[in-house]
C-alpha cells in the first residue's frame, strides 16, 4: 500500500479574514510562515519521500517552498474546490445571501456550491490525483502532497467511502498532516494532525456552543506487546505504556471532565492525566473493550487453531459473529459505545471531555460517526496506543476533528 501524506498550506490573509478561499489566492501571513517552519522540522525528522506534488495555486507553492521543496511537481487536480459565487465571502455573508443553498448543503444534498463545484466531483478529483501518485511511486513508496483544506477533506471522505454532500469531518487546519494508504483497499491512517503546533493555534477544534470529545486509547500493555487478545481482561501497562500515559499529560488539551473504561489498563492510562489536571476519573461501564469471550488471553495463531470456523466467518466471509463464541459483535459494541458517549456528551454540553477506552471499542464507535459497520471497518485502523482522536458535537451533528494522532 502506498502511503501519502497530505499537508494543508499555511495560514493566509484570507484565512485570517475568514473569507471562503477557493480559486483565488492570498499571501501567507507571518503566522502561516511560522506554522510551516514547525511543519518543516517535523518533515525533516520523518522518512524521505519518493515524490512531492503540490497544487499549482500560489499559497500551496509558497508553502511547498517553506517546507523545503522549492520546485515540486504540480497537479491541476489538487487545486482547491470551486465555490463559484461564494468565493471571497464570509460565512455570515453566505448564510445571509444563500440561505436555501446552505440549508440544502446542511441536509446533505450534493449541490454545486455557489454554482461552482459539487462535493462529489471534488471527491472524485482528489481521489483520482492520489491514485495517479500511488501508481507512480508504487506500493512500497511514499509521497507528500501540499494542497488545500477542501481537497484534503474530499480525499479523506473518498477513502472513507462517504457519499453525499455533507461529510462528517471538521475543518482541515492549516499545516495539518493527513495520511492515507492507497491501494486496493484504501485506509485513512491519520487525519488533521497538527501536533507540531501549540494548542493556542488549534482553533479548528473550538466551535461556539459545541461539545468536544477527546478520545484516547490506553497505553501499551504486556499483552499488546505479546500479541495477546485482551478483551475484558484488566491488562497491565508495561514500561512503554506507562511512559505513553505520562506523555499524554503534555499533549491533551485542557479538559473539563475525564471518563474511563472500568478496565485497569484504561484507568492506569487516565491516572497521570487526572493528577496533572486535577480531575476525578469517572468510570463508565459501557466504555469497556469488546468482550472476546473464549479468545481472551490467546494469541491470533491460537485463536485460528481453536476456532477456524468462527475466524473464517469473521475475517474471510465478513460475518459479524460473536467473538470467541460467547463474546460481543462489532455492531453490539458500536451501539453500546454510541449510547455511552451520547450520554456523556448530553451531560457535558459545551464542555471538553476526555474519554480513555480501547482499540476495538473506539473503532466501532467511530463507525457510527463516519458511517461504516463491520464490513467497512478497515477504512480506518484501530487507534494506536495513547493515540488521540477528537470529535466535535454541535447542532449540526458529530464531526471528526482529528484521528489517530499520537503524542
């Protein structure tokens, strides 16, 4: 699978003025240049890329140069979406001047925005560009793409197989990193990762009257390191996991409340964060990991030897049967986690809430946000140990703000 990292350009004067910026261009601000300097440092620490491609628009080319790529290839399909007559307008001007079209977009209709481009067309264009890049660098290759927020959101929606005119994704932030794998079965590995920036620069996570959910997977356990399926076993953080839990204290934003699964590995991960922030850990039973039944405590090879028929039904036929004969299904966990997080959100409206849970449980929950069930689960991986994903819940519904971002 080809790995492609997409970076949004740095902040521009139009961004500061909150103008819808499509095909027009605006210069980078001093803040945008500072953002790019931090992103460049992050790229320098990363592996080399086999190919760098940029949108041909000025703000993307200026960003490419600031990242250290002064003469990148360009692809016309990486230009920003065409907002037609909405170009250069503020959100309030769009709401006042085009209320019917805004309502249709909010309802999920795939209309030509401002008479310009439909979201479905933007999605096809973005995915087409990534497919061409993947074909050039090959399945073991890596590429870097410097482009625009709309294009990155469209590419993520395409990988997630989201249809319609409304995508459950929050605004893509300036200089954020989004990573996808392209191949027969594309995956979104990380979304909107701006961890190179200071928390004060992360305005994209803040929305008036919204509730913010910070989802965290527990730290690495001895069982994780040994390849053992844990399920409802308590789990013991190993030395790596303990260090990961400590690292969360300097990475997670300010929280108003902190919830955790009842399993010990989740509680131990939440512990340093609770101490550092002066919070009590509130235990919610329904945040527990998927019950794996008779598979708990076994390795993958042992499970395959023990229950080949169940393994085949799950992972070859795509049937969502109970794990370990008497465990849970993906769909059952998704419903349980959705109820729990909806309950937590309702009790904490307008606040920022931390939740420490587990890999399978969090992926099942995210399926209820992104629109996939068990057959489509592989469009995202399970979150890595102590990775963070953020959700914004407002009157418009739930939107994924970041995914699988590690300290």
